[in-house]
């Protein structure tokens, strides 16, 4: 089990276990098993009942939670620093000693099926899953995290237990802590818990910081399918549209300028180019977002908006006009400087939170074999040139590469 620690000055401590599992690691025909298993992690262990698991941290005034993505399942807790040992013990117990009672599996199956149905009533969320399923068709990334109802109905206890034993192993786990404590004390705490709860008597904790500048050997890139354009009839008041393309993977250095480009175009700020154009200037949308999702062997850059059906074509035309100068022209020195300043500020503010830090550390450790801190990230962003931005736009957002999905 790999480990990373950061000293804080807060009375609150944060800990998390990242497990390298998720939708992409499921066997064929078992879509949603990773997410379903995550739900069941809180349904009891060999020594704790479901009620104890769910209330243990809350009784300390803390929080316990988990989530699943296409490449990881994360269990994390927030407690006062004097209760960190209790949180560490609980996370280890959940990671190694779950029992998955039959009655709880049946109850939680209904909960997850309702979660899937709720997405159908939220086109702004459902459209992302549908778009990725089409864009990554034929690859392990095509299955939505929630899975499909037809597969979940077949997920019985032997299936869940087999998946848990196969994927929840020490060599697939990354434990991170942010707390106002001596690192040595935290390491001893985690080693003791690992020895207590792990089913492998040879399990160890790797506290090495990783090799500076090291990038793991990237996996083979996923095959790319031809761009598509699909219109799906939906009984919605608005038209919902997502435009996007395959993009750079986690180990590709071009991800840095692309991230900066996407933030300029439609990041979470009012001064993004698309928001200024479609909302502030013409009043055609309530919101418009650009995003960049990164996986080990692929990436996805998207633009999403919802609008009145009569304004759909006008919005698409305006987006096309906004993309053209980014593909063909260089940003001015001033514009590039402000874009970098804005992104660096967003990163710094977002990471000024212990929970965000502990989760980012685990993701970085799992992906890159080491924790990439804000200082290293800042250096990479500052090194981006105007030509890097133009090249990213020309390559990823070229008209012939863009796919489109519309709910009408």
C-alpha cells in the first residue's frame, strides 16, 4: 500500500484510501459493479454492523463518504485530529473486512436502480454519460459509472464478493492523510491498522515519496472512433447539446496547455469566452461549460449547453466562431498572462481545503506514482506558450474531429 502525508495547521484531519478500481476494470457484462460495490461498503464488516459503520464517524462530529469513477473507488473521512486513529481503523476495516449481507445487497440494489432512474430525469447529467459511451464505444471507458439496470439485477453476493476480493488489494491501494501531526506518528498508526485488518500477513506500507520527475510508462492509447452526430428525441423544454472530442491522456505533457485552453474557453468563471458570448452578449443560455476529463490512456474535451430549441443552431454557430480564432491565432502576451494567473488562482483556492488536498494527493499518487504539488503544477502552467494553446485548439477542437450529441 502506497502512502502520502501532508502536515497542516488545522484541528481537523483528513484521510482517504484510493483503490485502483472502477468501471474500466469490470469484467465484460458487469457494468456498474464498481459503483454498486462502493454503495455496499457501508453495509457491515466482520466486526461492525451497518449501523455502526455509518454512525461511528458521525458520533465524533466527523464525516465518512465514498465515491466511484471510471478508474478509482475512494473512501474518505474527516475528523478532529485526536480522532484520526479511529478514522484510519474504520477505513481499513471497510477496505478489507466487508461481508456484504444478502438482505443489504437487495435493498441497495433498489437504491442504485433509483439513482440510475433519477439521471433519466436530469438531461444535463445524462447527456455526458451518453456522449462518453458513444465516444469510447468498444473500450473499457464506454460504460457509465452507474452502470446499466440489466447488469445490476444480476449482481448477487458471489459476484460482489469476487470483485471485492480481486480489486481491494494492498497493491492497488493508496492511503493519504492531511493532519497537524508528526508524519512518523501517522505512519505508525496506519501500519498498525494495516496489520490488524489486512487479510495478507505480508502486507506492507510504502512511504517512499516517489521519484521526482518520474512519469510511469503510459498504457497503449485507446482506439479512436470516427466523429459522430446524433440527435435523440427527448420530451424536454430545452434542447441540450454536447460537443467534444477525444483528448490527451494523463501522461501526455500536452494536457497542461489543453487544460489552460479549456479554462479560457468555458471554465467555471463568468469571464470565460463562451459565457461572455452566449450568455452575457446574446442571452441565449443560462450556462455553458467547457470541461476536460483525463484518464490513463485517453482524455475527453467537451462543451455543453442547454438552450431554447429555436436557438440551437444560433448557439452552435456562435461556438464555431469562438473556436476559430483559438485554432488560428496566438493569444496576446497579456491575455496569456491573465489566463495563467486565473487558472493558478483557481487551483490554489480549490486546494486550500484539507479534503481537496487529501483526495488530490491520492489521485496523483495512483496516477503518477508520486504527489505532484501546486508548485510543480504552477511551473508547468507558467511554461505554456501561446503556440502551445493554439496547437491544442487546432488539434483537439478541429471541426473534423468534433462529435455532437443533441437531446431535442
